[in-house]
């Protein structure tokens, strides 16, 4: 029986991996490097993919999680990039919203940050997240609901935040 190639459609997978990584690290060179490292690792070890353990996307996100953790462990500190001087008022507002959200997400615990990154960064469903984390889909839904509640509370506590979560739990920019 021929094994299914987990990387048969990389054009569909790479943007999802990048979205997850960028959600965890911010877009830019680090996200590019970690996405490349993830795909390189996946290509090198694709014969180890076991379809019985989950979808190819879950397998790739698992690799990406390890690559993100490795990068974070190597970092000595995080340096915020200054806004360009030519930024317009609209860009400044968007940057302030993003910073408010980043601060609020940073105040969550690691598990909550991971859940939010998997759901909104990688755009995975609760069932897919359950496969990545080895949990039941219902447990993921409950944990996501609680994480979004904590995120809403953090945003409400931030006096500089202009973000207001919608009733559906999604944060609007």
C-alpha cells in the first residue's frame, strides 16, 4: 500500500504554517525563517509521517511548534521595531491596536497563547487543534472559550486598548 505524501500540496500548507508562526512570533524574518525550517524538517523526515496520528497540517504545526520553541529559547531578548517616521495616522492606530492585542495576549498563560495561535494564527478547527495537542475537541473548545474570556478581560483592563472583542469572541481590528 502506497503511503500518502503529507506534503503533496505544499502551496496549501505553507501559508497556514506561516500564519501560525507569524501569530506566535510576529511577521517578518523570524517567521520566514521558522516557516522555512519547519518545511525543511518536514521534507527531510516526511517518511515518518503517520496518517493514523492525524492530518498533515497537524503534523506540520507540531513541527512548527518545536521550531518556534527552539527560536524563543535561543533569543536573549525581544526588541520592538519602531514605527517608520512616515507612518500615517491610520498606520499608527493600527499599530496601537496590534500592540494592545500583543500585550493582552502576552499576559495570558502559555497554554492560552498556544490555543489562540493555533485557532486564529494557523486557522485550525477545534478538531485539528485537538489532534495537534492530543486533546479531545470538546476540551479544546472549552479551553478556547476560557482563553478568549481571559483575553477579553485583559483588553478591557488595558486603558490604551481600542480593541473591543465581538460577542462571537473574535477580536476586531
